[in-house]
């Protein structure tokens, strides 16, 4: 593929995907609204899928990761509610990994122009500065592990970085695991009507998320300084 064709794909790929998803949502708005009106309706839909229920859930989760503007925590909560904590966690981990690999491959194949079509150049530069040194793998791990940093969007940036494929698999999976387990546990607790535990875990997760947002820029600045000391 020529550089010009790759540049065109870089600029048009994600907007085209968003338009396709919006077209599907508008076409199937009524059944989608009925499906997501309550956790019980989601559970009934998945149960009606029979042997395909796990694949249906995983497909939704993969789509959410690729179209990262969709809220991933809600899908993970639904996984815990429908399948239980452990099965919900396993299905979420597998499908999030699959979606992350799609994003990583897009970032690696289409490069920085594609990534900058998703985010501002300034945001990409900040992440690159924080992960450019000899400790890039450790820096990316912190970014995936700290709450409040958009993990799905980060997988595109990781693809356009120097991070190796094997390192990405390990880092993205382990770094995201606590959040996935927490969301699945909340969903499972709600299904079991253990609302006090669900509320407690949700409060702890919300505090961690808020702290991650509050100190995100300071974390990026710290990682940038650390990278500059280890070229």
C-alpha cells in the first residue's frame, strides 16, 4: 500500500467506523432501547441467545473497545450481572483483549497520522513523551493501571508507539485486570441483591477514578521526566 493510500485510510478510517455504528444504531433503535432499558432485559436477551450468549456478550464488548467513546464499565457490569463474577471477568478480559488487539494493529499499521485523527496532536505528544524512554513498558503499564485514564483510546496510541506486541499483550491485560474484576464483582453483587457490597465497591472505584483524573497530568509529567533520564 502506498503512503498516500495509508494516509487517506488514517484520516477516514475511524470516522467511517463511527458513521457505520451510528447507522446500525438508528436502524435498530427500538429493539436496542428495549434491550438496554434494565439489567433484567439484558439478562433475558442473553439467556434467549442460548449457546451463543457468551459470543453475543463478547461481540458487544469488542465493539465497545474499538469504538472507545462507548462506556466500557457498563458492559463489564452487565457481564458480572449476567454470567457471575468469575465468568463475567473471564469473558470481559478475553473480549477486551481482542478489541485491544484490533486497536493496536490499527495504530501500528496506520501510524501516527491515524492516531492524531482520533486525538489531538498535543495529547499524543504528551503520551509519547511519557513513554519514549528506556522504560516505555513500565510507563505504559502505569497508564493502563491508573484509573481515570482512557484505556481503550490508549491502545491505539500504543500501536503507534515503539511498544512491542508481546509487551502490549501482558501490560494491557494485567494493567486493566483490577478494574475489570471490580466491575464484574459489582454486577454480580447486584444480581445477588447484595447492594451494600456493590455500593461499597462502587464508591471505592469512583474515588480511585476521580483521583486518577485529578492527578493524570502530574502522572504524565512525572513519566516524561523519568523517560528523559533513561533514553
